[in-house]
C-alpha cells in the first residue's frame, strides 16, 4: 500500500534557488521510489484559511519511505527547503 508525505508551503516564491532545488529534489526521492503526486497546486479552500500551497510525495510503501527505521534515510540537509519556501511542519 502506498505511503504519502505532505508538506504545506506557506508562501513559496519562485526564484533561481527554488528552481535549482526543484531540479535536484527528485534525486533525493529516487532511492526510496518516491515521486511527486501534487507539487505547487492551487488550493481550493472550502472552510477557514489555507495560505500557500501543498506538496504530496508518494512512496511505494511505508517500509521504503524515508523515516525512522529506514537504512537509507535522507539527511535534513538533502531535503532542506530552498530560500523563499517554507519548511514542512512535523
């Protein structure tokens, strides 16, 4: 069964650093079989506020998703957000 990671980007601003980040991020997901399902989509808010956008990454299963217990866990450095983006909440 697929596993998903969700990030809320509060105020993404596209600039040169962000474009470089976007070009390189897939390489950090490849060892885990990860792929973007939603990236930079416009959010339709039904109730309350939702500033920014959302990113959803799919992994083949929970065992191959990066996180506690995996042997090939990416470092925070390899997944850090580029300037102009917001960090995902934990």
